[in-house]
C-alpha cells in the first residue's frame, strides 16, 4: 500500500537523490506538506527531481525567523516586513503551481517541543495567521498547523475552521491530544479539519525520559503491533479525516522504523478500506496530489 507522508521535513541532511531512493524503497508515493526549519532554504533541487511527489509548502521558515527575532508578538502581527515578503512569495508560488499549501505553522508547542528556545504559544486567530489563511483560501491550498489541545488554542482553531470553512486545516500530530472525545467533537463540527498522525508512534520517543513523558501525556497511539482501541474507534468513525506522516524533525529519526510502525501498528489494525484512506486516499483528495 502506497503511503502519502504528509509530515516530512525534507531537511538538508537528505539529498534529493537520497530522498527519492528512500521513498521508492519504503513505497512512499508523496512526501512533504511541511517545510524544513533547518534548511535547505532552496527547495528547487528537490522539486526538480521529485516533481509532483514532493508536496511543497511555504511559511514554516519565515515563522521560525520571525519568532527568533521578534517573538510571539511578531508572529501575531500581520504588518512585519518578513510577513510582507512571505505573502508575496506564497502568492507567487501558488500561482505557479509550485506549492500545495502553507505550513507547518507551529503556533502552540509549549509542552510538545524538547527545545525551550523553540517553544511558543501564539494566538491562532491573530491577524498574522489569518492573512495566511486568506492566501490558502484564495488558491485552494491547505494549511498545516501544529497546536496543542488547551482550551484557548482549541477555541481559536475552531474560529479559524468555521470562518475559513473551505480551507483544509491539517492538525499536525492530531493536536498531540489524548482526548479522543475532543477530536470527535471537532471533526463532527468542522468538515475542513483533518488529523495527521505523525509523532504519535512509539519509535519517535527513543530515550527513556522522552518515552516516560510521551506515555504520561498520552502521545503514543500506536507501536510496532498495536493501536490504542479508543483511537481505532475514532478513526473508524471518521475514516476520511486522518492522514499519516513520519516527522523527520531531526537527523536521528529512523524513517524505516517509523514507516514500519505506520504500516504494522496503525494501518494493519484498521479495515482495508479505512487503511487505504489513511495511507494516501485522504491526502490525495484533500491536497489534490497527482
Ligand atoms: Zn513538524
């Protein structure tokens, strides 16, 4: 079964040729839908080699820069110089058909990022962010947002989903929530919300402390063999709303292991037609992949 990896940070430690070989070996049809916070800044070589199999986006690096120099306020403020450049670039790339969406927009990772200087909690419905949704709406693109499940972030996301009802909003890591009832409610209420399941597998938490924390907060949903029953029923209840991803956020992530867990722990525990939707069907439809 071919997979669409919708959380693949194509970062500088993998060459375009290396990525292509890995995708062919692991039967990954498409990869991307987030960008590379550590570079490369020029994605042209990847796009040239991978063509339509590379799900190109923009926005993530600009937000990282704005946060580094201007903090959370800078991300919320639509008027900064960096945003003007991003808006211009995003419009140009969408028009050229060179990108499919925007993201990963990391807006709340207060508890879910190991690096304190990278942590932030941004008002998700602030002008800085809504201007990006306006662009996605204009070009029929998607937006991928990394947020957590606290009440304020959830209500801001709900506002965004309801106002931009035609824009597919992909929730990175399914909000890192353990609360399947919350996701059930959100998916029932907003038909443009989707969950991607990267970093919800056991192998992403390699060392003892990372695993302790992941267990404590209920981040781990599947491993080599099993899928948590409450997540299995949630996914089966909303089969058209979930996608998969590997999340190579740093060079130590073992992509082969992650893909094995996606296939054996997640997909194999679902009915075949549901597994096919998760593997690639939903991404192909929502992100209009070819
Ligand atoms: Zn990510």
